[in-house]
């Protein structure tokens, strides 16, 4: 049997990350799933992920905070010890701390940059020596349409997501010669815990402004991640793909 590909997903225990994990499982990838919260029921989630696939895949779970560089290096080390390689990195872990700039605390700005942008740096920097050695890698970073268009009340989040786009384009240029392709997905409004904090009224208001007149699903984002990450993508790098029902064109 051909050796399985290996995908590492940060923040992969719920929401978009979990659906990305399920998509790769379905396609026969072994998984490294990072999570951060002690209350994460990994047995239950592993069962759910494995139910979505016919393949005998293996899952390595690693609890780590992506803001800590040493923890990220350690995560990659454990993954390499287990699987010998990492073919795909999906930088999905992310948070919001919304506020108008006039009211935003310095900590709210710093924390969002630290998780969303610095976390992506920490993981990417730690993984690339191993991808370079294999002369193969697919990196998919989860940005956001607000990183492209901006959004009132989200200057910290929008800056972090715009930063991810600049980061991705730069590493796409640096790493192309090693057959490492890096791209961004920019989701619009997707139904997950992150957006469940919004009131029903606000969600309906948002849906009205989307050409497809509805919020997206985590699976719709996961399919786009796989489009960039699978081995048949050999010529797309440094791109941003909006998965947003036509919200930002
Ligand atoms: P979510 O809150 O369900 O998932 C975020 C995940 O990141 C969780 O698993 C969480 O534990 C993890 N995480 C947070 N801080 C972490 C840390 N320090 N270390 C490791 N993991 C950490 O939300 P989601 O909607 O699934 O978001 C996934 C990604 O998609 C995020 O990057 C988010 O910014 C992005 N996104 C979401 C939407 C949306 O509408 N839901 C839109 C655009 C972009």
C-alpha cells in the first residue's frame, strides 16, 4: 500500500478545524490534531472523525498552545517521531476579541495577534525544515475575508488575518523552489462556536448581505482547504481563496 500522507491541523478539535480533520481522514490521511483546552474530549472526537472515513487512519493528538514557540517545535518533533513526516500543515487555530478601537485594550490587540499571526509563524517555522528535507509540503493558512476588507469592531482580528495573507505570500515565494506550496483560505461568516456568540438577529442581518443569502458551513471551508492541500495541486501557491458566499469580490 502507498504510504499515507500526514496532515497536521491546529485547533482541530472543533469547528472548522474538526471538519478539516474529517475531510483529510476521508481522503486517507493520517492526522496530527492539535488542541489546547483540557476539557477537550479527544476519545469522543476521535470516534466521530473515524466514523467519517472507510480508511484505517491513525490520529496523534497533541495538546499545545500555538503561541508558545517551544511547544510548537515540540509538537512537530512528536509528529515526526510518530509518522516520519508532515505533508500538510493547516494553521487553523484562531480567536477573536472584538471591540471598537477606541475601547480596545492593549491586551485584546496583543492576544489576537499572538494566537492568529504569531501562532501561524511558530508552527510554520517549526515544520519547514522537515518539509524542505522531503521536498514536499502544502501549507494552508486560515485567514478571513475581514483580513481583506476590514471590519468595524475587529481591528485586531482583521490585522492578524491581513498579516497572515502577507506572511503566506512571502513564504510561498521563499519555499516554492522546495516544492512547498502555501495558500490562504479566507472564510466569510461560517456557523461555528466563533460565530454562535452573535445574536440570531445579527446573523440574519449578515445573511441578507451575502449574495448566497446564508452563512457558510465548516465543511464548505474544509473542502477548499483540501483543494489547496492535496497532492494534485502542483501549480497554485501564494493565493487567497474567499469561501464567503460572494460576500467580498
Ligand atoms: P472555533 O472557536 O470553533 O475554533 C478555533 C479553534 O482554535 C479551537 O479549536 C480553539 O481551541 C483553537 N485555539 C484557540 N486558541 C488556541 C491556541 N492558543 N493554541 C491552539 N489552539 C487554539 O472557531 P472556528 O470558526 O472553527 O475558527 C477556525 C479558524 O477559522 C480561525 O482561525 C478563525 O479565525 C477562522 N475563521 C472563522 C470564521 C467563522 O465565521 N467562523 C470566519 C473567518 C475565519
